[in-house]
C-alpha cells in the first residue's frame, strides 16, 4: 500500500502551528540560496510557504557567484542575531564554492539542517525517514516505531551526506542494527532482498524493483533525480513504483513521499531551537 508523505506532513504541520501558537513562540529561519538551479528555488519556496503556514518567519538571502565573501559575512551576522533561530544553506551551491565551508560557518545551535557533526539537531532528511517509518508502524498496529522496527532487518542503500549518512546515524543511535549497501558492496541485491525494511537513498533510477525486493517488505524511497526525455525534464526516483507496489507491504511514492516530510522536519528543528532560546 502506498503511504503519502504529503498527508503525513499535513497532519504534522497542523500540530506545529498549534504548538507555536499555544507556547507563544516566534521562530525565525534564514535560508541562504547561492546557485542558479531552478529546482533549488522550488525547494526553497516550498520551505518558505510551509514555514509561513505554521507561523515561522522565513527570510531568503540570495547571492550571486561573485559574492562568496558577502555570503559568509551574512552567515556570521545571522549567527550573532538572537532573533534568528535557524540557518540553512540550500544545497547545492555554485560550482567552485565549497558547500562545507559555508555549512561549517553556521553555529551548531542554528544548524537546523543537521549537517554539522556537532549540530544540536538530527538531519532533516533522516528525521523525515523516521516520520515515514512511524507512519508505517501506526498503519501496522504499533504504538511505537521502536516496537515496529524491533527484530526487523534494516537495509540502508546509500551513505551520502544529505540522506544516507544521517539516517544511519539516527537509526544506530536508537540502537537499531543497520546494514549499509553502497557502490563497494559485493552482491548488493542478495543483501537488499533480505531486508524487512529497505531505505533507499541513492538517486539511482529504479534501483529498487522486483528483482531485489522481498515480498512484504516496508520500503522508504528517499533518492530522486532528473533526466531529459524528448527535451523535457522528468523526475525519477529510487523506486520502480509499478513493481514495488505489487511486492511491498507499505511504501512511499518517489514524489510526495520523503520531500514534504523533510520540510516538516526542518521546521520542527527551527521550533526546537526557538524553544531553547525562550
């Protein structure tokens, strides 16, 4: 059965809006945009819209390719501003810019994307994966996600900075055993096929399909990518959905799956930061 990330995110957004109102919080998020990628602008706009819906003041700071120094200076000023509770640098940045340099300029207490190793927050994408697993657990009759995952073999495909690595960190920190499959793994399909829970974060088209999926598995598809077909850009995902839908017990769609939950998780971190400041 397909589980919509949009529906899950909508329910969480309503709770976040109520929390901000009930606790009289005034959360603020600063978003740094330093690239010409149309997709990044869409992602940023979606974050701003969601933030405004729940009562978070989200401001966008844009920079041209020759403004690297100004960008770093702005991050320093935002860090020093107690009214700003979270700062994110939209990935990717301009070619020739070092993303890590700008990300590391953000103080750990304001790194609401959770990219820094010393960040006070879990990675937003990893939290989104957990939210989807929580939805799976509730639909399966479990009150706690931990009970749902107990004794299940978890296979994580991909260990990238934005999704795979923070998801691994979050799950292992929770005491779960996770087997990671990457480019160097021998016989990856045989490992994936043993997974009761399969989390794919690669951006490789249709990497999860009927050839390597165990019947009745729970599948979280994280990775997406783009390709050009007849001159038109088309987005694809890790899951070959028409095949996965017939094999998996529960799964999320490539589009409208983890994306909306990543935004919600980011906003959760901003609210937590605002609560700590008071």
